[in-house]
C-alpha cells in the first residue's frame, strides 16, 4: 500500500472511532455537558429509589402517578396527584429523605 493511501485509511478509521466514541458519551440519561461522576449517578439513583419507596409507603400521598428523577441531589417530582394536599404531602415526604438537597415539585393536580 502506498504511504498516502495508508495515511488516508488510518485517518478515516480514526474519524470513525472518534465519532463512535463521541456518540457513546452523549446518552439520553445525561445532558452532553454533564460533569456528573459515576458516584453522583449512583447516589442519585439511590436517592430516587428511596424517594419512590417513601412515597409509596406514605399513607397521606396517592403516588401511583408520581414520577421521580434526581440530579445532584435535587429531586424533580412530575406527574399528577388528586389534590393539593397530596402535592404538598409528596413535597414533605421527599424533602425528608436522606440525600435530598432540594425538591422541584412540578406535580399537577388532576382536577385542574
């Protein structure tokens, strides 16, 4: 193989490898500019699980339509609840879970 062809082939392979690597790093679970470490991701997953468990066991919250996501200790609550009392109770339950640094309560009241 001629040196120029070899360089072109090697360059093409390097471009494809770079593109595949860049695509693999920008998954749907985290924004591309995320600086989240693996430890933070695991901690956020643990917080999410704890919040979901607490919401399910809370007698004052009808939580079957509450979605929970956590990023850097901040918990987002989305979905719907039947009343303003359920929305407030979900906020209170979430705030009291270990590892929660803040709550963004975007729950909708079903009757609205």
